[in-house]
């Protein structure tokens, strides 16, 4: 069996920036075990697989260690491959996923994700490894959605985080978001997911499903610009919609195309 593989840098307009995703288009689903092994072999934050449906595509995402329920950058990369390499011509692409219906709309050189919003709730009880693992003694507050959200006072506080992954890995959660107001963006963040085999994710679309409603409420605005402060950096244009949905817009850059051979 031979499969095509595309690697795309998402949420950036510069090669070697943003978040790299491996995109594997399929005609029909292959065994879950094979998809997980491909993701492990690629060793990127996500490898995404999709198959055509009646009027949409069915999409699944795998980290090197497990399948996850939602991934923004790999969905963005999938749409980029469909538009630029697989001949898709409609103005929008509909994906069916474990998180429900996802829509990607072409907006010039950018692609716009329409994702479910995940407003976090304030919590006062959380694992002691959370703050110790981030090296934080007094956050502004801690919240929880799918992921933990730790709010800090300044962008510099977010930049200065030096995580201890031996501690963060003990927390039974998909990801840990650290966020603060930005100096040249409405808000900034970093995202850690050691339980998924991703110590620090370069740019995380799914975390912004939580961050957009959070910061929209705090800043009293529905349109926001965000930066993720990983080493590779990423830019996201964001909007909170009235129907518990968010828009996350970004660019992509093509890196390579290859072929996977499976006996």
C-alpha cells in the first residue's frame, strides 16, 4: 500500500514557522493501528487523515501517542492541501469529526476555521503539579475546559515559562494553556501537551477554541489578534460568533510531498 503525504507549516506565512502538520489523504479508512504508527513515525505534533464523504470529508488527528478530538493547525493544513494540490474548488470545505462539524473557508491567501467554542470555567482546585511544573507561584487565575488554562499578568510572564515536563506529565489532561494580554496582540499563549507526546506545541488551533471566548469576554471585543509564543511562533486572526462558535484564520506554507510505503 502506498499513501501520499504532504507536510505543511500552518498558521504562518514563513517556511519553518508556525506548526508543521503531516497530511495523509485517504480513499477509505485504514486500520487505526497503522494510522497511529504513521503518526509515531512522522513524530510531528499531528498527523491528519481524511476520507471523502457524500458532501464533506471525514477527518481524524493523531499525535505520536494517541488520537485526539480536535486539531486546528492540521485541519488548516488539510484544507490547504485540498485547495492547492488535490483540485478542490468550492469556496468552503466541510469536515465531519469527533468534535462535530468543522468548516474551512478560503479567504484569499488565508484559510478560516469555523470551530466550536469551549469557554473555560474558573477552578480553585487543580493538581499541585500544574503550577510547580510551570514554575509559577501566583497566577492571576486557573480555568478548565478540555485543557487547563493558567492566566498570567503579562506577555513576558508567558515568555519566561520554563516548564518541568516531568511534573506536567503527571496531570491527566490533554493540554495546558498559559496565556496573558499581549504587547502587539490582543492576547498571547503557549501550549504544553506532554501526555500526548508533545512537550510544547508550536501553534495550537484547538486551544484557541477556549482562548477566543475567554479573551473576548475579558476584553469586551469579538474580533481579536493572537500570537502563540513558541520558538516557531504563530499568528491567528480570531472572532467569537454568537452561536457558540469561533473563527480562527491563518496562513499555510508548503514544505514537502512524499510517499509512504506500507507492506
